[in-house]
C-alpha cells in the first residue's frame, strides 16, 4: 500500500510539472523550447527525489507481508 502511495506522489509531481510547463509555454511562446527543457529536468528531479522513499515503501510493504505470512503460519 505504501508503495502505491509513493508511486502516486511521483505521478502527481510529474503531472503537475507538465501542467505548469504547458501553461508557461502557452503564456510565453518564444521561450517554449527552454520551458520544456527545464520541465524535463524537473521531471527527472521528481523521479530522482522519489526513488529513495519508493524503495523504503517497497521494503516496508515486503516486511509487512512477511510478518503477516508468519502470523498465519503460527
């Protein structure tokens, strides 16, 4: 469950970056290429910053599943 929540956070961050870049590119057409290049960098940072929490959530979910499986065996 935690893993899914972290994935949702990353997806929302990417979607927000795309929406903001779209609005900025619409507002300043002469800077469209620079805005989108900056947006690609922002998306890479969103993914990079979400990697560690995503790994931690995955490990926590696996630990919870293992504990639940041990509880069923007893």
